[in-house]
C-alpha cells in the first residue's frame, strides 16, 4: 500500500514537472515568434512523455481500484 502511494506521488510529480517544462518552452517559442523548430521538437517530445505518464498513471489507478 505504501509502495502504491509512493508510485502515485512519483507519477503525479513527473506529470506536473512535464507540464511546467512544456509551459516554459512555449514561452520561449512564443517570444521567438514561433520560428524555432528546435523548441517545437523539444515540446513535442515532452508532450509525448507527458501523455505516456498520464497513461501510466491511469493504468496504475485502474489496477489499484480493481
């Protein structure tokens, strides 16, 4: 049970960190006039990682509640 709480907290923390990183990169991109392919690619990678984290969290919660 304690392991489940720790895993859930880690997933939420990772998800939150990714959201903040994406927002920071969006600020840079907006200030650059949306011309930076490097920043766009960095954002896309983080969005994919965020989506995987959300899916992992959802799967964890489903198993936990089963």
